C-alpha cells in the first residue's frame, strides 16, 4: 500500500506569508509570491508572479 506524501517544499507552500497574514492580515491588501513560473492566482487569493515582473509592483 502506497500513500501520497504531501510536498512541503513546493513553491505553493509559503509558511512565512501565512504567518504574516495571521499577524497583520488586516493591513495587507494583496498576497504576492514571486516564483519562476507564470502568472497564476492560487488559493486564498495568493498571486504568483514571475521574477521578471517585479518591476511592475
């Protein structure tokens, strides 16, 4: 019997962002994560932006 192992090191797991939202979530307008992938809107309205788009923030 094989079980699926949860990927704790994937780019969609962001403990620091979760902690910041828990502490000062009322002051944050947007949740943005910079990654190597394309633009994507994930769960909890997290926006994933590629690194080259930092000039537009």
